[in-house]
C-alpha cells in the first residue's frame, strides 16, 4: 500500500497531462497518497466510485474519457474496493476497433476477471476473432487474455487458433502462443497431450525468445517423465554452450552475463536428465566446467548461475574435477561478507556432502561462524546442514546445540521442527542410554507439548527394557539415574503434561526399587504432582496408578504401609470425582491397600511391565456363554462381510412383518403424512445402500408387500409404492465412492544420487583442494573454543590427516546408524576393478575434465519408494533403474530391488543376465566421437550468432 501511494505521489507531481491523463485523475492519486488514515482514504475512494458510476452509465461519454475511467476503476480495485459495476464496460471495450482501446479493454479484463467469472462467455467470440487478426499487436493482446481467462471448458474453442499461431511470422506471437499452450497444459493436460511434440519443434525456433519460452513447458514435462526426453540432452547442452559463448544478441545480456535466466532454466533441466544417468551426465561435464570457470562471481546474477551449476553437479553422475570446482566456489561463498552468499554456500555444501562428506571438513570454521551468526535465517540453514552431517561421533555436540537454540527461539513451528529433529537424531545415533534419557529429559522439559506421544512411550520402554542384555546391574543403574533426575525435575514449574506422565510412570515403577528413597518420600512427591495439576485428569490418573504400584510393592515386601494425610485426602477427593476413570483408579487403590501380601503379589507382580501379554483374538473363553445363548434362542453372529445382502431388506420389511402379526389392520383409515420424510434404514451396508430422497408434494410411502409399483387404497387416495428389488447401487453414497482415485505416481527426482555414487569417488583417491582460511589470506587467530567445537562436529581431523583421508581409502564405519545416514559403500571387489581397467578409456572432452577412471555403482533404488509403488500396480517401473536393459514383461518390484542391491558393486549399465563380467570387460566402452564433435562445433561457430549480428539459422542444428 505504501508503494502504491508513493507511485501515486510521483505521478501526481509530474506535469499536468504529462501522462495523457486529466488533472482530475492526477488530483485523485495525489489526494490518496497524502492521506494519513485508512478511513480518510476510504472516503476518497467511495466518493470516486460514486462519480465513476454516474459517468460510466452516461450514454454520451466519449471513448477517450471511457479509457481514463477504466484506468481509474483499475486503481480503485487495486486499493481493495469493489469495482464490479464497471466490469461490463471493460468487456465492451475489448470489442472496440481502436487498437488503443482494445488493448486497454483486454488489460482491464485480465485484471478484473478470473477464469470462472460469468462474463468470460462474453469475450470468447471476441478472442477468437482477434486471434485471426492481421495486426500482430491485437493477436498478442488476445493471447495475453487467453493465458489468464480461458478455463478448461473453453480451451477447445481457441485451441486450433493458438496452434496455428505457432507458425506466425512474428516471433512475439509465436512466443505467446507457446506460453498459451503451456498454460493449457497446466490447467488440463489431457486437452493438449497430442500437441506436446510442438514444444520439441519450437525448441529449434530461429528466435532465442521462442526457444526460451519453450524451456518452461519442457521442464514441467521432463519433471513428470524424464525418460521420454533423454534424447534432448545433447540439444540442451548445445544450446547452453552457444549461450555461454555469447552467440546470442546483446539484448539478452543482463549485468554483462549472457542470458543468465535461460542458463538457469537449462541447468535445472540438465540436472533432471543427468540424475542417475552416467551417459547423459558425461555430455554435460565440459559445458558445466566451462561455465564455472568463466562465470562472473562479482554480481548477484553470476552467483545465481554458479549456485545452479553446483546444484546440477550434485545431481548428475559425479565428476572429480567438477566436484573440486564446486568446492572452490562454495569456499568463495562462505568467505563472503554477504549473508545471502553465505546462505548459498551453506545450502550448496549440504548438497555436496551427500556425494563426498569430506568436502565439509574443509569449511569447519566457516560453518562454526555461520552457526554463531546473529542472522537467524543463516543460523537455521546451518542447523539444516549439521542435521545432514550428524553421525555417532558428533551427535552429542549437534543435539546440544540444537536444544539450546530451540530454547532461545519463540517460533512455535520451528521449535516443533527442532524438537522432532533432536528426538530423531537421539534415537538414531545415541552413544549410550544414559545420554538418550538426559537428552529426552531436556527436550520434554522445554518442548514437551510439541513432541509426539510415541516418543514418551519409547522412552518409558527403554527404561523398562534396559540395555537388552543380561547385565542387571547396568539396567538398575540406568533406572536409578532416571529416578534421581526426575526427582530433581519434578519440582520445577510449568512442566509439560507428557513429561509429567513419564515422570509419574518411572517413579511408580522404580521409585523405591533400589531402596535409596522411602515410599513415603515418593508418594509425597506424587501427591504434590496431582495437587499441582488438578485440572489435568491424565496426569492425576498416572499419579494415582503410581501410588497404587508403590503401595503394592510395599505390601508384597511385607512392610507396613503408612498412608500420608495428603494421599488420603487425594483418594477421598477422587472418589467423588466427575471422571469415572479417576473414580475407578481411586477405588482400586483403596481396595488394594486392604488386601494381604499374597493377593497383592498376584494382582501387581514386581517388574512385570516387560512381560508379553497373550491376546486371544477369537475370544475362545466365551464359547460356553455363546453356546448357552444360542440354546436359549439368541440369533447367531453374522460376520461383517455377510451382512450386506440382508441389512437393507430386513430393515425395510421389518414394519410389514410386524404389522402382519396383528389380528386387525387399520391402514385404510390412516391419514396421509406428506410432510414426514421416509424412514431411513438404521443400518446401511456398503454394497447395497439406499438413500431415500423426501418429496414433500408426494404421499408418504407405505411399505407393504405388494407386486405393483403403484397401488390405490380403498379410500380413493393414491399412494406411490417404490419397488426396492433390483434397484440397489443406484442412489446414495456407493455411486460416488465406488471409484476411488488412483494414487498418483510419485516422481523420484532429486539430488539423492550422490549417496549411491560416492563409491566411485572414494575409490579414485580423490584429492580436494584445501581451501581453508589459512591458505588464501591471513586470518585472525582462531580461538581454542572454536577449534574444539569444530573438532567435535567434524571429527577433529587435522589438515594432513584430511589429505591422507582424501588420497587413501576410507575406513569403514562401525556404527550402523552412521552407515545408514551417509549411505556410502566403502569397498569395491578386485574383480570389478580388473573389469573396469580392461575397458578402453574414451578420449578426453574439450575442457580436459577427463572421464572418471573409477568404477561407478548403479544408482540404488529407494526401498520406501518401491513399497509405495506396490500400492499402484500401473506405476511405470522403468524409472526405478537407470540401466539400459529392457524388460519384456512388467517386472516384480521386490525382485528389481534385490537385483539392484546385489549389483551395487558393478558398473552403471547393468549387463543382461547371460553376460558375465569377463564379457563385459571385453566390450569397447562408448564415448563421444571427438572428430565428429569438433567438426560439428566448427560448423556451429561458422553459422552462429555473434554479439554484433544475428543469424536466422541459430538453432537449426540442435535436434539434427
């Protein structure tokens, strides 16, 4: 609103009539800009609305004035007031022959109306006529309206004209036609599914603007089905190469960067095409390295292109030199004084560590600085990075930092996210049970209401089961430490309800187990909890049950039970409680106290919380009772699946059966009850539901056994009788719920391929440049506290140790959770290495980035994605593997996963089942033809576009 007023004041301060508007309009904008309250602004706008209503309704208003009034209506609508009275005038202006008035009318219509407005039907014919106009400006205005106003029902009316305009001689018309088809695809994909090939053709358009507009619909199509567009990878690489070599006109430059927005869109597309596909990725290495080397890092748009390059490098099949260049770029981002660039660096680092976790160790101090930065957004992004880097060696430091940050913020949503992450990391990487209990205590204490109740149950189960070994001493120490910590915490105010439930349960089970605390002390604490939370029935219930356990254990041990006065008053209070659950627990506690030791031992055995409970699902113990009831005439039990055939008929005919048992029948003397709706059956089965629709004007139905649908009573009044036989499944909910929507197939596109391909990088003994702070410029001395924190987070490896870890083979991780987190395979069989060495190496590419000489593992398949795919048998299973082996029949998902897991140490392209590794090694490797590539590149340079001139044959060679 303030920006709108500023624009209005600038417009008002201009010379009178300088923008072709009247002084009255300029005064209106000036008066609105100078208002000091919303009420004053509303008074001015309402007065303007009354003026416009009067003038627009006048038949003698000249057209040039009508144009200004329409612009004033747009201004009124922008200020949040209703201007619907003038919509029809905007529709009428689209019919005008004047180009200026027609374009103004289209502009107003696209701002006023939406695709579901009732007035849309009035402009469809006008749009059809204008799409066939000889003036390309009129055609462009109509296409703008098509993109905004045409809905799914009216698409067929204008679709033929839009498709015809794809071949228009004006590039602006072709560009807007592509945009219109893209909009049609977004609203109704089925309406233009047969026209998708036009996007491929427009990719080779002579005008770069049309080609750039085509990238948007192609990006959407590739996101949905990447395998259908693998053949376009070479074309996209060639386009990106021409743009990077500045073959586009100067008009496409932005801050001295050649068409940066087109580059960003192409990099997004390439990241999808190269994800899990080594062959397609190899075609991208040269141009990606060229862009990262030549890109200007001094401007924001240059940094945006560099960031997109890093995202692409982290998505495609890894290349050592590209990863090295990406690490250097990230180092520049993290060293910058701009928080925006640091944010980009942290985000890009989080993408690269999925492929090579060692890269993060170069930037330890930079990550620590971002973690301590006062910028909250940067700090949150750094916590996201640490969350991805967590393992058993640094989980304590990271979780403690996250808990401290959670305590310091007030954002409810982000506190919930941090709490859930702390619980997840603690459950997955906990070094000891004691640390897990202490961490859960902190989380529950400061964010207990934000944690899922399942976490509390897991904590109680851990304390009850202990370490899962035969070491009873360690289990007792664990429980004693839990009791001591809870007795210290129990007196603090404002503890969450879930945490109090855990405390009461632990104190009831193990409060007196080690003999350190007396029963009177524990029961007094529990009574204090129940009294302090008198409004929370759940906490009081846990407290009463804990008292029951403590008294039972005391009686079983033969010790005398001394009920404290506060406990006695609590029992008396709960005996008269409105909650039946609390009453029941209080009565049970009162009854158990009066029993002897033998009875109490059978009722409440010691340490029986881990015993398995046998559940009889068939309820066989009720067999005698059921048989006795059947002998007495009770109806037998009918299973739920067998009730569908009898439910409706029995319910609808129950009244007829009852009426036939009487000696006298009085139906002829009953008055019609037209206002009473028919009786709905009390039980509606899923297979035969009938939903009667009441008709007040009809006579109420009388359910009698009759053979005719229409029956006339003896009194002369006609009664409509609806026949129920043979008309089931015709009305009601089953007609709508019979067809359930099929689950949409999930797209498995992302940057997860890095974890499956890390083996290929680690086995080449990749050395990443050490871009630490000391190697580039003189930095102030780092404090010992930061060094200790970095050592805790990143493992404390020195620079020389890190270099050895880069050049040598990584040590396999012993912690299974850390192995699951990083998803890194550490070893390659010697036979696989020999097979790879036997293959011939392809010639290097233009930038000498080189073919990686490492063995690459086939991209693994996410088992959770496969389990989701089991729900949809029609899901395209070809996306589950990047191998080029065609399956003749629909493959079994679980067998595919088994094959993928067994072949994780093999090369990228999976051989047929009858081909051994020896045969595979003898096959010549496929690589790019350098001579053909250079000849083609020379031809492109000859016919290309230079910054000083334009060639109409710019993209002729892309698809050929």
